[in-house]
C-alpha cells in the first residue's frame, strides 16, 4: 500500500518554522526549560505520531554583550 506524502508548500513550511521559533523563544524567555524529547500522539489511527527533540546549543555569533560584575 503506497503512503501518501503531501506536496510541500513553501509558505506553510515557513509559517511553521516562524511559529515554532516564536514558541521556543517565548517559552525560554519565560524561564521554561524547552530542551528535551517530546512525544506527540494523535487520536486518529491513520495519522502519524511524532517525536520531537529540542537541543540547546551555543550560538555561533558573538552578541557583543559583555556583562560586568559589581564589586561589593
């Protein structure tokens, strides 16, 4: 039985990536630990279940921010 793969839509993929990025950044800014593996089950037998892994990594770019520690 052939599986049906939907044709990718660039606009939909871009929207998905933007919304995912916004969700991660907002959650991180609110102090939530966003890294981990998340299993998502769908209630429909013919729909796939998903496993999503989010890993924190160091940025490749320097922010230019140099914190200064106050002396007591």
